[in-house]
């Protein structure tokens, strides 16, 4: 017991010493993303999406948010798939970026399934993203109460690293602050779409889609969008451009 306590104390002292002698971390002004989403991305056409009052009231004032609503091209509204893409860029306070599961639960969603999946974004590049299958009851225009499911897919982007894991992000923040003198300014891209299977297009203004088809649609949009805003996936000349 004494030996174990001594080892823990030595490790704590070593970490404190490392923090003490390390130079002041860079402020993280250079983020790993460009804070802009395109109006057109492959088969998708976008228009600016709304940032809710709850988001602006909850997040620190220097948090940067961009959002676009994308529909597939062709046909009328009921024949077009709808997806929402967002990027949240942290300001000076860490609470700008957090575990999405916490916010979703607070908004009334229940988590049905969570998994990490790869998305091939260029012939030579893959990113790992976190896929959440979520569900909550909603009131339809008819007044009927229905359970709605959706896929919510996100990942985190630091100055020069990316991860789908909140805990890995925290570890990278600590490690790189001490060992690399880097203070990551984290960004949090996310794409979500409703699972429309079982709904009539007149109810939701979208075609019917299973959960698997919805996830495929989301990963298709990520494949189009990520190289346009994530600097590590851009040509080097573009990647050097400030956010």
C-alpha cells in the first residue's frame, strides 16, 4: 500500500514539474478547420441553417457556429432528402465543445445505439466518426404523437489531430499541451438526418428512408464536405489558410 501511494505521488509530482517547466502553450488561434460550409456539395444543395437561441444562450459568446441545411438535387421538396450539417469552433472556454450525448439527452433524445465508423473522404484518407442512433417523441402537424429516430454523426478536429472520442480529445489536449506546446482549438463537425421510414412524405416533406439508408446518405455528405473544411484533408496551399 505504501509503495503504491509513493508511486502515485511520484507520478503526480513528475506531471506537475513537467507543467511547471513547460513553456506557455500556444493559444490555439490556428484551428484545424475553415469555418465555412459550401452551398453545393456533390448531389447536395445547401442553404444557411438556423442557430437556435438555446445554443447562443448556452455556449460562450466567442463560440463560432456555422450551419447549413442540405437537400438532394432534383424533384420537389417531398422527393428531396434533408440533412443538417454544423461546425462548432471553440472559443477561449473549454465548455464550447462537449460530449454531444449530453446535449442530445437534454433536448429529449434517447440514445439507442452508438458506434465508431470509418468514412473514406479521399482515395488516401479515412476519418473515424461517431454515429449515434437517437429517438424522441414529437407532435406531428396532425396533432398525433410519433416516435422519431435520427442518425447524429460527429467527430472532433484539433489543430492537427482528429478523433471521434471525447475522452481521446481530452487526452490529446493534455498530452499536446505538455509535450508539444500546442493548445488545440477544437472544432466539432456534425451531420444529422431523420430516419423517415414509416412516415408518409406529406408528413415530413421527405422520401421514406431506412436507418441504414439514412446513415449512407450522411456519410456521402461527409465525404463531400470534409475535404472542403477540414484543413488536414485539403491541398497544402489551402490548408495553410487561417480559419
